[in-house]
């Protein structure tokens, strides 16, 4: 009984000391890993991805790449402004923001911890306009800002009984490296960050606010997600971008609820 009590006490202390708060939403999240541990792995994975896909990375002079980078930079500026003005600047102090466009038919986009962003050309026909693209990129940046990667990794580490020591490089531990690779689809043809449905909805909420702060009308997000819903229905399986996401009806209903909040940040 004493051992059980001790184990429960240790677990409680660990949980208490491993909680942080998501900016804007205020939700408590479980974190066993820090930026110092996760970011080096993300930077290396991103560099490897760009090297392996060098032939399909669009040059900065490409019109589509320029458009994506321009919108991405507006979103990044808005996020930096918000984080720094609300005492969250330390959470992104070590970010090395970068935006790249890859020639790939997959309807996909992602942002790794540390601000490493990739947009696939396959999703551009669905985004259609700048606001649609801002919807996608704002959503993906929101995952990074909300710390969803560290949260998912922490949950997997607990499930697999893997510990983490402060200041220790996770990449040196085969088990943590394997968890990271699995979550990020490292080693697969199409990188895919895997998040829970609740995290997806939280990224929707934050993404709406970020796009609004960057000067894009958040009401445009509804049109984009309706187009994504149509794209998923026209195929036998949903696009990779939607593979772990909430149902179309759930997502669009929630976005409608989030819009009044996001609209407060929007200035034409």
C-alpha cells in the first residue's frame, strides 16, 4: 500500500510539474519535453526532408512559392507580435522560421516545432485565394504555438514508459527518436504530423485568430473547409491533410462558434 501511495504521489508531482498553458486558449497541457529537446530534432528532420525532396522544392522566384512565403511571413509577424506582447515571447525565442513550397499532389501542409513550414502544391487549388491559404498556414502554425508536438510526444513517452531528463538530447535515445519519427512521419514519402482531434480543433481556433491578426478575414475559413470537405468526399479516402482531423460537420460547426472571437482581431 505504501509503495502504491508513493508511486501515485510521484506521478502526481510529475503531472503537476509537467503542465504548461496554451497561449490564447488557456488550456493546461502535459509536457515532459522542452523546446531545447524537441527543436533540434525538428530542425534536423526538416533539413533532411528538404534534402530528400530537393528536386521538388520550388525556388523562391517561383510565383506560387513567393505568394505562399508572403502570406506565411504576414502570419509569422502577427504571431510574433502577439506572443511578445503577451509575455509568451520565451516560447518562440528559439524558433527559426522558414517557409517552403513542395511540388506534390498531396493536399497537405504542416509546421514543425520551431516554425519549419511546408506547403504542398496539391492543396493550392483548394485554398484558391490568399485567405484560404492563410487558413491552412494559420492552422498549422497554431499547432506549433500551442505546443501540440511536445504534448503528443509526452503522451506517447508515458504510454511507452520512456522517461526524459532535463537537458538531455532526446535524439540520443532510440525510443524517443522512434516516437518522434512516428508522430512526424519521418522516413515516409509525405511528412504528416499526427495530432488528436481536440488538438485539431484548438489549432482551428488559434489559426482563425492568427489569420485575422495577419489581415485575412477569418470568415473565409468556412469556405475553405467546405471545399476540403468536398475534396475528401470525391475520393475513396480523405486527403492526408484530413486523415486525423475531426469530421467535416464537427469542424465547420466549431469554426462557426470560434468566428466571433476571431473577428475581434480582424482589421481590414
